[in-house]
C-alpha cells in the first residue's frame, strides 16, 4: 500500500522567523500521527533553519525547484547537491507557475528530474491541464504529453521514488476544487500512463492531488484509491490547517 504524502508548498511566503514559528507548531501536532508522510517546501532561504528545527520530527523537507547542472554560471539558481546538503528529501519540479511564468518546458523539466534522481532525491513532478484545455476535451492528451516529456530519460529503476502531483491549473489558488470523482478518474488515467512508462513500478508511485485543497475537502479527496496525498498551497500557510489536511490523509 502507498503511504500518502502531504506537502506544504509555501511558494514565495514566509521569512525564516515565520518558518520557525510554523515548525514549532507542526512538530508536536504531528508527533502521534501515523500512516501518512508530511513535508514542507519553504523558500530556499528557510531550508537551513528548518533542517535544524524539523530534525527529530517526522516532517520531511522539500525544495520548490532546482537546477539540473551541478554548478556553474547560472545566476540565481540552486543545484541539487546544495539541496541535498540541507537535508531535502523531495524537490518539486514543473509546478504550473514555473511552466507558465518562467517558461519551463517539458524537456527542461526532464533534465531536472534526471538530476534530482541521480542525487538520490525524490522528484515531485507537477502536471495538470488548464481550463481551456479541459473545456476542449484535451485533459488526457495534455497529461500524457507532460508525463512523457517530463519523464524522458528518467531512471526507471527509481520509479517508485517518484511522486507525481496532479494539479489542474484551473483549481490552483482559485478556490475551485476537482470533485473526488474527477480527481480519481484523472489519477487512474495518470497511473495507466505511468504503467506504460514504468511497468509494475507504477503501482508504487504516489500521485498527489493539488488545487485548493483545504481541511474541509482533504479527507474526501484523499479517500479515493489513486489519490495518494496532496500538494497544498494556500491552506498550507497556517499550521493548524496543514495539520488538519495531513490528518485527513491517514489511511
Ligand atoms: C499549488 O500551488 O501547488 C497549489 C495546489 O495551490 P493551492 O492549494 O493554493 O491551490
């Protein structure tokens, strides 16, 4: 059985002091929670402080992005080795904001997936269709092309460490959520595509749902057989809400 994974994606929110205040509330609140894995993806600037603050807790650390080169003249970028040094277990890749605002292509994301896997960290690969693509009946084609493109050259032997986040773009930060039936239908389709790419290992790949997940809808979404946790934006900024969502994912 797959252990659900719930990740707080703070995006460009929280200073180091604010991150530490969150961690101080989170560790004790999740101390007795079993059957689910939680992780926090703060801005790069708070990773070192959280590495310390979360040591000895069950909460893992994730990064929001990484560059695929080991080092070099890439002003403003962070390498996977730098993230590994700070104790990151996961790296979010291909978030729709990076695809849309920073023009990241599937081929570019695929290079990052390969670099993250090579360093022994776990990619959280985000895929999802826009409103227009859904309206045009293109959801499954879009997802297939994102998955095939972003996983090109990925290490199949490490497939079970891969996490895929299905984040319909129309549901991110909008308050609109996919129904649990819609999410399950798409997650099952994603798993079928992953099976073509990774064979039986696809059954071990966790597929998170993301898009306006909140305490009120989390348990229902994550009760679906192919919904293996959540990637949470807005509602992850308050420790109490994030804790409630994590508890809603226990299986
Ligand atoms: C996200 O950006 O990954 C996300 C799911 O955001 P929100 O929960 O705010 O919709």
